[in-house]
C-alpha cells in the first residue's frame, strides 16, 4: 500500500488549530487517516474547537451566573413577599388551599414539559460545539410539539376533573369547610389549568435560549417579569379581598411570558441565510464551514457523554432517548419539592399546609440561587463533557459549588438559628413551623455542599441514572410521609423531605466520583465551608450569648457576621474563584497591592494545579 498522502496527515494539526470538518463521503485535511499499513491513526482524529482554557469558560459561567443571581435574588424576594401577602391577608385554611393548588399546578407543569428544556440545553449546546447548527431546527420541533400536545391534554383533563381534585386534595376532604369555598376552589383550579400549556412552553423555550448561552431571556421574562406580575396580581386580590382572584391573577403572567419567549428565541437564533459556507455572522467575522451529521464512526473514543451516546444521533429519536428519562427525573424532583404540601393538606388539612408552606419559603431563595448557577453552567458542562474535557469539568464544578455554598450557607445557618423569629413575618401562629426550618436547613447544607451534582451527572450522559436516583428518592419521601405525617404532622413531612434531599445528592455524588472521577471538593469548597460557619453561625451565636436574646442582639450578630463574611470572601477571592465574577477582577487589580496581593497578570497561570 502506498504511503499516506502527507496532506492528509494533518489531523493532529486540526486538533491544535481547532478545525473541525467531519464531512461524510469525502476526505478533508481534518478527516481520520490511515498509516502505511491501513490502520486508522486514532490520535489524529479531528476534535471540536475547544481551545479556550478553563479560566475563560469559568469566566463565562460567572457572567451568566451573576446575571441569573440578580434575577434569582429578586424572584426569591418576590416569592417570599407573595407568601407573606397571602398569609397576612387570608385565613390559614384559605392560604393553605391556595398553596396546595399552586403545588399541584407546578407538578403538572413539570410533567407537561417532559423534561424538554433540559434536553434542549444539552443538545443545542452540544450540537453547536460540534459545528452542527443546522440540526438545531429539527431538535426544536422534536421538543416543542410533544410538549404542546401533552400540556393541552393535561389542561383539559384538569378542567374536567377539577371538582373531585378540589374535594379530595385542595380542601383535604374537609367537607364542612369545602361547602363555603368549593366553587371558588374549583374555578381557581380551572384557571390554573388554562395557564398550564403556556407555562410548559415557557420553560421549554427558555431552555432553548439557554442552549445558545443566552441567560437574559430567563432572567427578564421568568425571574423578573413573571415574578413581578404574579406579586402584583396577588396584591390586587388581597386588597380586594377576593379569594377567587388569587389563582387567576397568579397564573395570568405565564401567557405573555410564553409569547415573548418564543419571539426572543427567534431573535437570537441564526437566520437561515447565515448557514451557507463562509457567511458573515451577526456579530461580524466569518462562520465556520457547515459540517455534515456526525456518526458513531467519527466520534473519537476520547469523547464522552453526550457526544458518543446522543449527539451521534441528533434527531427526534436521539433527543427523546436522552430526554425521556430526564422527564421522569425532573418530575420526581418537583414531586419531592411540592408533594409534601399536598400530602399535609390531605392528611392534616389546609391550615397545617399553610404553616408548612411558610416554613419552607426560606428554601425558595436557596433554590433560586442554585438554579441561577445551574442555568449558566449547564451548557458549559454539556460542551465540556461532549469533547471529553474532564479536568476542566472538575475545575468548573468545584468553583460553582464554592459559589453556591458561599451564597446559600449563610441563609441556611441563619434559618436554623433564628427560625422562630423569621416565621413571625407570616404571623405569630406560624412559629409552629420552626422545627421544619431546622430540619430542612440541615438537609440543604448537605445538598449545596454537593453542588449541581444531578445536572453534572446528566451532562456526563447518565440521564438514566438520574432517573433511578429520583424515583428512589420519591419512593423514600412518600413512604416516610405516609408513616410520619399522621403522627408528627409537618415535622414528619420535613423529615421525609430531608431524607429525599440527602438521597438525591449523595447517591449521584458517589456515582460521579466512581465513573467520571469528578467531584466538587477542593480548596475553594473548604474555604466556602469555613467562612459561613465562622461568620454567620459562630459570630451571631456569640453575640447572642453575650448580649442575650432579642432583636437588637440578633441584628447586631448578623451585621457583624456579614461584614466579616464580605471581608473574608475578598481576602480569599482567588481561592474561591471570585475574581472570575464581573467587576471583581478590576477591583482586585485596583486594590490588590493594598492588601498584599499582586494585581492579576492575564498572561500568568492562575492557581497552578487546579486546571484554572
């Protein structure tokens, strides 16, 4: 056999320069080549263009996380304010009925999305990293059409079954109380059903925008716009004293948000005319040559996760093969978060459901923070796993976990210490939920220390494992609830939820460590543990021990602890990777010499050995 053409022995060069043109049916300088004996030279297989270091990828995640965190802070505050308005304006049975109906709506919404938004984030991000932009349209159709059909069908079913659902679930079977409010509750459930398709499509469309690494639509439309309109709607219902308007005004914002999300997605997607070879992009420059679909033969063994399993078939079948397990897993997650409220309403009545809901509202802020970081990191994790950059995955995973702990641990520690005082915001009778706050805050400390473990597991291509973990946690949660709620009430529900939280984080953490050798623990996470524990737990407890109980001592301890936390975070900003956040690096260069640090040198490596 003749020696291979030297022009074809350029796969290694393609890997260095970032060229990626896996065309079918013809050879290109970046195609696999054979040696003189006809054997494929595996180390010359083309690799996608991922040349930016992990530091640049982490900075991009930081920018998206910062934007999402701003929206999450507002959305979390709006959610707490909404709960305060409802609990202060309406009786506990009426408030509990509203919270139960909303929980049913959110469970139905998650079921109707079919996990499509998760699949869109991973597939769009992965296909774009492989140069397969032309396949995105088919993936969008494969996701949106089933979601629309299923959500409309579920909405119709809820409208027809509104009466039985209201009597059995929302009003907890309390017929004496139901006689006075049954009609309003049935109407409210039907209004929620009308909004269900719009809510499901909103989540799906926003998932597609995040696949393009555009976080602004999620922040503007969902975190800000929807939250503001829902809070205003509840305020209007409270001022008018109209219980019947609570659910309709709360659900109404989903309609315009879904329409605007569709328009925004059309705006950020590349126009069809730009798909031709060498066409200019919207931001200037030239687009890479269009690539043909990737087959399994063209996926190098070094690739992992999505590339070798799902992106080799970027069609409807491949999409739902990946997404279907995730749909069930996502439903399991929302079931764990919301089913307790429904079960408490059924077994203990809507009044105790109202107390349980108020006691768990502090978790909302932490969940929004977690979601903000996850939304920014998910497409980056998908891209890194697609091209087998496991070391960079580990670096980004540890940094985002440190950010999550630094932002949420102060909240959970303060909830454990000042739980009864915090609950008086909803009314003095809601102090009965203090034990719930302590139990769930402890569980969330463990959960946030694991970072976005389930999302990382999914991005690694093990969505079926996420499914099994979620189902196992749901079974444990429901089983414990059925045993503990009748005897211990809302404390029993909190124990069941805490056990489910532990299972959904520890089990995938072990799976990732064994299979992918990825974990969230490092110097950054150690610093993120010590700072909140010292500043937001030890300091407030010490101040209260010296000054005695009372609002003044509590506020003083929190203020002193917060100041120390900010100072400590600035001191260890490099260890915590806070310099990647927008504006922090500039402040570090300006004030670095004053605190003993040298200004950042863009050409010098940062944190040797960490991959950053």
